[in-house]
């Protein structure tokens, strides 16, 4: 590991090389402040860094990764917040009413940065790698498209004048910010903030991205809270109902949590819901209806949602039926992006890849590879123009063990992450696989020599540490390529007054609440080698 600050001209202002959120104090509920930036680390795992490469370097591409934005309809009757003591942050977050403010702050940060900090190349595009919505509701999809394209957002459903979710329920298992009730969160130091929920549901504006953006599909975009498959009538009926369950007995919560994690018990979810629990009456809202995969794609193809482009945001008419939602797109001359769909409508959080898509990917990589290996390790050569490939998916290789059949192609065998890694290792022109899902920063080398690539996993916007990542690809002129990965935080103060209910103030408070959330993963920021890096890779075909 080599620490490197980059060339003297590196434009790191606004990135975590310059400053990063740090806690004030060492224990208990803590506020945040600007802390020292994190260095850029040279990782020679796959290739040795050559002397003088910065002077020879040619920038090839620069893009931003957004991931796990989770536009949350926090008041939806189809959410299972009462399972949070068993399932953790995915069920309930203290800061979830502010998810749209968090992502808007990241949009503002990217707009302000404009260029790659280590190559100076203008940002070519932004890719969001799945879990764009939380519970695949139409209203969440609308908020997601508005945050990225620009426009006015009112992050509220049901009663237009008041919040009707669990955070004003009086149930002590949740943070009730507007109440003096000593709930479980205030016992841990969370503040009493009258008016916070009213501020969260007030209209605010997103400027929208100033660069084109592309979209990859995630498990929360196709199933009930990202885990239960659609088609369970009692569960599906919750979405637009006027009853919101705010609590169950401990035994009922355990049974429901098991249904969401164990395929053998998935139908138990309906039985638990039928038994009822602690219920409040809420205002029904037709916008909470879950969208289909086809409707997700068609919304991107709608000219009203083109924003900064491109039309469809990667999806084309070939994807409009919602069956195959994977595609390729041009990143830059000589560089191709591949967006995969690693979800399955069989339910549950983890993913896999269908054989149909696997074979499509193999054909795609062959078309842009003058040299590749077959499954036996034998080299093949052909007269084609070489392309470098960067892949995008929601899931990581280690979260692709869910091989339940997908009803979009019910007879298609499902393959796990190891099969996908083996396929990518056969094509030397694959340089990186960029993904999300785990809500943590982690960078993993795979392979050796010319059969090597980097897996770049980035933390969620909805959870601590709320990062996005700038990725720059450069040719070092010595037979190696460099991938620079630089984390950025939302454009919001590190600390805001508790009565600051401006959009930037709320984004700041959301970062603080996420840091202090009892379910927060303190290790999600990753090691220094998972944050700001220069990743070397060798033996690639010449770039035109």
C-alpha cells in the first residue's frame, strides 16, 4: 500500500481527499464536524505502478457512481418497520424520512465538482447501481426520477397536511422526534425535535444532474421491501390500504423476519399480516401502488423524464417489456459500459444471473475482444476492434447466491457470483465491475496478469456513510491502466442547527442521524484501501 496525494494540480476540493465527516467526541450520540481528508492509496495488487506515469497519462473516462439511494415512502402501509430489532436498518431508519434530501445533496455535490480530481477530465455520466427505490412504489419512482432530472419533490404520501408513519406513533421502538416520549432512540441520545417531520414532508427542489445518467436495476426496485416476492395477496394489498401496522408481538415479528429471509417460510408473511397487530388508520394513496419492471423501464423511456439524457437512461425499447433489463452503452471512444440485472423476482435480497443474460454477456465481451480465453483456459484470437469494458450491477459477486427462478424467464437456470467472476476472468479487456447492495465501501482485486480486474463496491446513500464515488479511467502509456476511485459526500454542512429546516440543513441532519442510528455499520466506510485509491491493472489491449 502506497499513500499518494496525487499530482500537485489534483482538484480534490469537495471530495473526501480534502475533508471527511468525523464525529465529535468518542462515545454516545455524537454530532459531526469536518475531519481530515483521506489519502489516495496506490494499490499495486494487480500491476506495479510505473515511475513517471502521471506525466504520460491519458484520461479515457470519468463517471460517478450513485448506489442504494432508497427513495423511501416512509409512511407506506407495506413497510415492515416493526421487524427492525431483528432485521436491522433495512426495516427502519431514524433518518429515513430525509432520504430524498440526502440524494439531492449528492446531486448538488456532483454538479459542483464537474471534473475528475486526478485526471481533470469532465464527468462523462453518472450511473446509479440499483435500489433506486425502497419498496418499488410509483411515488418512490417519481421521486427518484425527479431527484436526478430536477424538479419539485414533496416527500409525502397519504394526508397532504401531516405525517402518518411510525415516527409519530407513540411506539417506543421507533424514534418519535416530535414527541417528548422517552423512546428507545432518545434513550440513546437522539434529540427531541418538534417540527422535524413537518419539515421533512414540505416541498423542496432538486436541481437535477448536469451530466447524463444511466440506471441499473436493484432488488428493492422489484420486490416488497426488497425481500418478499410480489403476488402474495394479503401483503400486496397493504400498499394502498388505510391500515398501517406499527407493531407486532415479538413472536409475530420473528415469524415475519424469517419469511423475509428463508424461502421455505415465505408464505408465512401473509399469515402474520392476517393476524393483525398494533394498527393505526392512515390516508390511503393510490400512488403507493407497486410498479412492475416494465413500468420502471417505461418511466425512464418517457420523454418527460429524459432530463440531462440520454433518452431512456440506458434502457431502450428492447427493454420496455421488463423481461430483459440489461444493456450496453458507450462510455467513451474505446470504452463500453455494461449494465446487468442481477435481481430475481423469486424474492429475497441477494441475487444471481440467468443463463440467458450470461450468454448475452459472453457474446458482448467476445465482440469487443481480439483475444480471450475459453472455459478450458485456451487462448482465442480474432480480428475485431478491441473495447475496454466496465460492468455495472446491483449485487456483488459474494451476494449472488440466490438462484431462485425468475418468473420473467421461469425456465432459465440461475448462476451464482462465482460463475460470473469466472466469465469475466476470461476476457482481458474487462477492467472493472462496479456495484452496490452491501451498503459498504469495499474494493477487491480478482485474478492475475491479463485475467484480472477490480471489483469496486460503494456504500449506500441511504445509510451511513452516505457516499458516492467518482471513478476515472486513464491509460498510463506503459502497458497499464489506472482506475482512480474518489469518494464524495453530500453538499450539506457537517453540522446544522436543529432548527435549520432548509433542504441543506435537513440533509446535514440526515447524515448525523444516519451516523448515530443504532443499526449503523461503523465499518461501512471501509479501510483506507477501500476509499480513495489508484487501482493499477496490466496487460490490456491498446486503447485507440
